[in-house]
């Protein structure tokens, strides 16, 4: 037997042994989740991934996909398949603050979902009445006595300076509902639209305030928050509990996985009973 023939036999034997080891370990038949998910899984795919998720096993929460979770998944897939056309209502050049509120805007909006800290609709309504002369006295108390034309203009100026400007200068807003009058109209998952219109690392703080949980089932939402937030910045997420169980699956092997798991583990049962959850993350 020549040395070349012997070498070939050794190599063939090694390959056969390696293949057998893979079969025995299940490596070629693995049902484990891929390293990172790039799009919203279907309800059927989520069901399989739940069964194989070690974190959810620790929480003893690997039951079937619920009706409310299916609804969130359907909304996430619909949003993922929607093409958004971003509209800028306020340029970032006119904004000097550091906080982005996703889900915010000046008014309640078509669906009346906006109830957060950027919502100044009551003030705007009062301001319009003040301008139209419906108020005989300054409703904000900055001018004493009955209003004259001169003092009415002063009251309007004071209102803008002391009540409106602090809110407008503190928060920049994104909302897909144009009737909330946000600074940028688009979806929180519109990765192309947001990256084309807003610079990387622009905000020190990002707050998801009136955002449905299905948004966070789209991997693009997590890429966007990383893109927009400064290194070391803070991201606060307030959302409903429906779909919360699916987050560890979406975040598997991402930079957010350990932070989210740590916070969910501490308050998982509390969040479930409360109906909503809050996550505070560092970028």
C-alpha cells in the first residue's frame, strides 16, 4: 500500500467519523433558533421557537402562542409589509434638545392613542380661544385683569415662551399617525425612512411612549433605536404585556438580549399581572 493510498483512507475514515458525530449530536437536524432573526416570524414559527428558548423554559412559560400574541404577530407582519413615506414637519436643525419620543406628537391623534408628555393639545385649544378673543381674562394667569389688545398679545407671547416652547424644545417626536402632528411622520420600524432623515447617535434619550407591543417584534425597531441613540444613552420602553413573551426570541444573540432578559426575569410575573411592562436599556 502506497503512502498516498493510506493517507486517502485515513481522510475518508475521519470524514465518516465526523459525519456520525454530527448525526449523533443532532447538529445536522438542529431545530435551534438561528443566530439572529431578520424579519417577523409567523405564529407557527414563534410556536416552535418558544419551545426551544432556554430563557422561557427558565420562566416556565413555553405554552402555545396565545390569541393576543397571534394578534400582535399579525400586526407586526402587516406593519413590516407596509411601505411608509416619511414626512418631516420639523427639521432637526430647529431642535436643540436631546430626547426623542416615539409615539409622541402635539395632539391626541386619529386613534386618540397619544396621551403622553409631548401632547399639548389642551394648551393649543386654549391658545386659539385666546387669539380669537373668546377669553376675557388670561387663562394661564400670566396677565392680571381684563385683557386689552395689548395685554392679550402679551398673554399669547407669555404662553408661547413659558408653556409651549419648553415642551417643543425638549422633545422631538416620531409617530405614524399624522394627526398627532409629530415632528417626523413614519413608523417606528421604517428603518430606511428614519436612517435617511435622522443622523446616527443624535439622541441621548429615546422614549417609546405610546407604542404598541407589535413594534418590538420587528427586528428593525431594535436596529433603529441602536442607530438613533448615542453610545451610553438611555432607551425607555413602555408597552402592553401582550407579545412581551416573544421578545426574548426576537432578541436572541443580539446586543439587547442580556439586558432585556435580566429585567424581564426580575419582574416577569408582575408585568403579566399589571398588563404592561417597562424596560430601561443602555445603548
